[in-house]
C-alpha cells in the first residue's frame, strides 16, 4: 500500500456517512452535503512518493548547482509560492502567496529572520491580569493565535517542529498546571529557533519544565545505594542530539562487520547522568529548602535552573570519550559541548527538520546538504540554525512537486484551514481547547504528546506495507488509523460550517468563497490554490465540481429563503470539506 491506501477505505466509509443533504441543497444548517462524489476514485498521483519517484528526485538533485541557481532566479508561480508556504509556515493565505510571488523564497526567509519573536508567556500574564485562572487552555490560545495570525510565520512553524523534537507535554500533570512555565519553554524554543543549536541545547537542558518532565530537576549525586537519575541523560542523547546509531553525513547508519554501530553505551548514560546532578529551582540562594522546592522564587517556572554544589556529583564523569570533574556549571559545559560537536548532530537533527517541514523520506543527498550547513554555515560557524533552515527550505528537492512528500498531521491541517479562510476570534483571545479526542477531535493537541517520543517517531513505518518493504517511513501514520481518520472527518464536518473553540469563538471568513458559489469551477480553483498549492488532479477537481452542481441554488427551485441561503453556504462548505478529506490533500506535496 502507498501512503493513501491505508486511509482510503475509511475515507470512503466516512464520506458516505457524512451529512448528506438533499439534491436541492436544503441540507440541515451546520452540516455538509456530500452528494455526487466518491473519494475512492482518487488518481494514483495522490499517493506517497514511490521508490522510482524518489530515485527520479535524487537524479534531478545531482544535476548540479547550475540548475538550482537558475531555479532561484526564475520568478515563482503562485503554485510554487503556495507549496513553499505550506512547508515554511502554518499555511498559505492569498495575501502571503501574492507577497511571495512578488519576492523570492530566499528574500522571504531573510525577511522572516528579521522579525522579533512574540512571547507566549506575555499572553498568560495578560489573561491572568483580567482575573482569569490561567491553565492549559491559555497556553493553547496563545499557540493558535500566533500560529495563525503571527507575522513571524517561519519562526512559529520551526518552533512547532522543535517542540516535537525537544518534547515536554502538558499531559503530565506536573507540567500541565504550570501555564507560565510551559509558555516560557515554548518561548525558549521560539527565541533559539534562529540562533545557534548549542544555545538551544543549553536552553532545553536548563529549563525547569524540562527538568520536571525528564526528572533531572532535584537530581542528586550518588550516595550509598542511590544513583543519579538517568532519564534526561539518556533522552538528550537518544532524541535531542546524536541518536542511537553512528551516522554518515547522509544520515545512513555506520556499520562494522555487518553490525550497526551504537552511538553510546549505558556507561555513557551513567557518566552523563552525574553531570545533571545538583540542578534545581533558580532563586537568590542555594539553600537546602530551595533545592527541594521550598521558598519558591516568583520567577522560578521560567528562569533557568541553577546548580547546588551540595548535591552535584564530585566523582569523575566519563561519557562519549571525554572525562570531566568540575563544578556543576563546568561539567555541564563539557557535556553540552561534547554533544554539540558530535558528528551525528547535523544529519540527525537535519533529517528531523526536513521530515517536519518538507518530506518524510529525504534523499541521502538532501540530508547531506542540510548536515553540511549545520557543520559549517559558510563562515566557519557550526550549529547556525538559520543556515540549516535555509538548507532545508531552499534545497531543490524541497521544491519538487507531483508526489506526496509527507502526511499532514492533524494540527497542521487545522492550522491550514484557519489561515486559508482568515479566521477571527470573537473574544479576541482565540479561545481554543485541547483537541485530543481521536473520535470527536483531531487526536492531537500541541504540547500534549503522549510521551517524550512525541506523537509519532521519525522512523515509524506502517507495518506490512510497500513503504516498509521499500525501507521508507511515514512518521505521521503512527497516529493515523480508522478511528483517527473518522474522527478527523467528523470533526471537520462540524468545524468548517460552525467554527471552533470555546463557544465557537473562532470563526472563518468565507466571503471570498461565497462570491464564487455560482461559478463552481472558480470556487474549486481558489480552494485548490489555498489548500493544495494548485496541485489538485483533474479527476478530483471534476468530482468536486460535480458535487457542487448537485447542490441546487436556483431560487426557482429552492423557494424558501432560509433553505436557499443554506444551500448557497453548503456549496462552500462542501468544496472545502471534500478537498480536506481527499488523500491528495492529506499527502502534502
């Protein structure tokens, strides 16, 4: 099966069951008529990349820098602009497409680099000042507001990707009830997204929310039968820097005698765990009471942890070929410098950023080019995140169209809809709540992954598929199955006509689409540009147009004014819904 295949049967069954209105268009308000279309006849072009397609892409990349330079100089089409914005932002709008067509990808990225970050903790402070008890909902309000309305779209999109590599989760009650801390952690990722990876790694290691989540907060030195907690030491290597196996520059695993070479051993974990002893809450002193959480400083949830020498291991700490035995701060520097300079970091982190932004199965050449940018930004600087982001988004392989590159995860689908149709918050606060429920929601909520391994693993492959047989991965498929596909369709069937959020606080603006209801082809073309970067197949386009024509909007047929207005709106709702339900949309190109 290809990427669409495991979705197809469920899509057909779910579409058949969704809100069918009568052919005269007088469907019940708030539902979507699905007359006249079957997703079953999706063309082969809607699938995930085939092995031959990837081979063709690799060949094109190898044709050399001359073609890449020429491509940069060629003005962007609207379809190319929309595709790029689908990778580099939370989704295109007509205004953002217009602006990019008048500029270039490189200039757009450079302009985005100049925009100052918007701090999410400020929203928590502002809401708390009104007397509202702040919690997880306020974190989500700020996330969605900035993701949809923020001018710093590239920073917001990269930060979301980083939050799925350097994971904390509000599912953990010890984290979930600290809105100031969680928003501050996201701000820390936000502020370091365009900085240096070494600073990002330190920000993660010392943030109190990570300290709580991976239990190196209040980690104590060895004594008697007690040994230091190894949780963060293991995960900072496995998930956040170097991975499990030694890598070549192109991301392939190094072997010896047919055996994969591991990156670290348990002895390395034990040695690194000693480094992360003695770290606890920040404050004006380093007292025993403060270490254990008493005498809380008002800013402790967002101030980097400090070291308490009394609890820091004084024994030798050996890991990854180095040994250190100094103060807590000195040991930390050695540890983070060692991780940062490990040859795995470029391909390991680079590949994951490609996967989150562009493609699940980047070619070895693509990974090599991104890893090389991590190793040297062209001016001898290692870990320059701006150079890495440029390499990810401006690579020729990122611009290839036609084949599906990755499955859109649910959060990105909803964000795409919100931006495409210019949603507005009635309250001004963007009052979102969690969307965890797999049957009635998205099955995914930002900053609420089930574990430190994120919602899905970067190396996940759907079992018993041609993807698995070809050695390919589809990470987002790990949270995709019949319940979640059905839930997504049911969820969007309600959201598209009615809006979303507490008391339907967030409402779309379909005025531009309503102006085209008497011209179904133009309506579909507009939605195609916003949601599919102009890459909708003629088969799907014709199917949707047929479905829209089946919704009768003639006043001579639908004489009741209320039913007529419902029918008019249903054309818009149906066009959006069927597009977002199609495998062509679900597989981002």
